[in-house]
């Protein structure tokens, strides 16, 4: 337990990342960097993504 506390404290001091007990990582600006649970994907319009796709000819 003591080792884990020292590790988290060192990471916070040296890198500016806060590692929470649930393994969520937050940077020094408060931005979420990593979360153990998957976040729901943002909703995208499929039409917009398809507009950017290009169909390539088959390679021989």
C-alpha cells in the first residue's frame, strides 16, 4: 500500500498526472487522460464520415 502511494505521488509531482483510486488519470489542467471504464462514444453522423471515404481501385 505504501509503495502504491509513493508511486502515485511521484507521478503527480514529476509528470503532473493525478492517478485516482479507480485508476482514472487526470492531467494538471483537470482534463481526463485515461479511465478504466470505457466512455460512451460520441454520436457521429454517418453521412459526414462517408463523405471523407475514398474507394480505391483493386490492386493487381
